C-alpha cells in the first residue's frame, strides 16, 4: 500500500520507522510547520520532518490542513491510506476523502476512553490501572471513528506520562502496521460505544499547579502525569518551584509544610506526606530535593504553596 505518514513529535517516530521497515511504501510525510525551539527560538523542523529529510522523503508542512495547495498536492500523490500518529491538527472532510482507505489514527488510549489531546496524562491523573492504544478511522468528530484494533499496557506505580508514552509508541507501532495489513485485506472497523466516552483535554500550566490540600496519592499522580510536560509546580516564598518526581509516604503535617532531614524533604498534604525527589528552584538546575534544601535560608517560611 502507498501511504503518506502524518505525525509531528518524537513519539511518532517508532510508528514511522515500523512502517518504513514494513512492505508498505511511505511516499511522503505530513507534519506540522517548523516551530521555534531552544533559547534562541530558532525555527526547527519537527522530529518527523527531520527523519524524512534523512531519508529523502517528500515532506508536506501546510500551515493549515484546509489549504488548497496542500489538498491538491495530497490528491496528486494519491496515497492509498494516511496513517496518523500525533499529527497535531484537525483535518477537513475534503482531505479525509482523498485516500480510498482513509486516514487511520493511532491513539494512545483504549477508546472510547480518553478522547482528546492528552490521553496518557489523563489516564495517570485518574489513577487508571490499565491503558493502551487504539487504531481507528478518522472522522470529523474528535477521536470518534470506528476502531480496528487495540493493545493494552499496565500503568506502573512509578510511570510518568513520558515513560508510558514511550512504551505505547513501540507497542502501538506494531499495532499500526498490523492494522494497515488488515485494512488492505478487507478488515472492517467497529463503531465505538458512545456511552463509555471520556475526554482528555490538553493539560495547561494551571492544571499542573500542586494543591497541597489534596492527598499525597493524588499529588503523586499529578506529578507523574504532568511529567515531562507541562511539568508540576508549586511556589516557594513567592516564586515558582518545579517538582519532577515525588513519592507518597505515611505521616501527617499541615498541608504545604516542609519536613527536612539530612536525606529527605517531605511535604504535608491533605492525607499523607509527599517525599520530594527531583526539584528545580527558580534560576537553578534540576537537583535532588535534599541538595536544594541544604541551600535554603532559614530566614523565611519553610512551606510550599507560599
């Protein structure tokens, strides 16, 4: 099958590489336009665009998926199918209608659970024990198309969204290749049960602020679900303070109050304590919480969220 692969971030690379190694022919890639990156905000191609450039594969970077020049070029390429992994833009019906086998998306949840931009993050935030990846045919309503196949993945107690997404991108890559094989052989998808739908909106910086009146277990999931992006944070003496890893432990303190020993830094929560792992104070590099605490002046309040 002749395919155009649509994807943008790093997580799309394992599926792209799996398709390149399959007997399907990747004739072009579709990705988001170059975006500012780094301290200098230099325009940088997406990871998928960089991979395509390495291989000399044509790359389509429309500013908008409804641009007529893009639609015309895609029609000219005439792919049989367009597999999609985290492309990052909504597609109009005029584009969805071009390939005879349609656009087939690899989505990192067990649909109809967690439709939307941040399914892995929301699965961790919600305390789900299991998640997975689903392949489905794209239709205009968000992530609502009929499904072809799934793989499941246990959520480990220490998983961050980055850890889980990395594993799903690998198992999902195999699923995507198997789905394209099956679709070409005549497989038909199954409609999603609308009664079981949940939504996973993109997490904002505000969503990542830690509320110390919540339980230690909830805060642990928030730290893990928000890592690496947007990154969990609180305040310390009026300045933003990032928390990259933490562990819930037994104990009781007033919410936000710090308990510092030679080797540990623990924070009071609504139920239990949260032992801080890797933290980042303003203007500092990430460091172990105990190392940070040794440099903190005793002149001010020893509490987070202050």
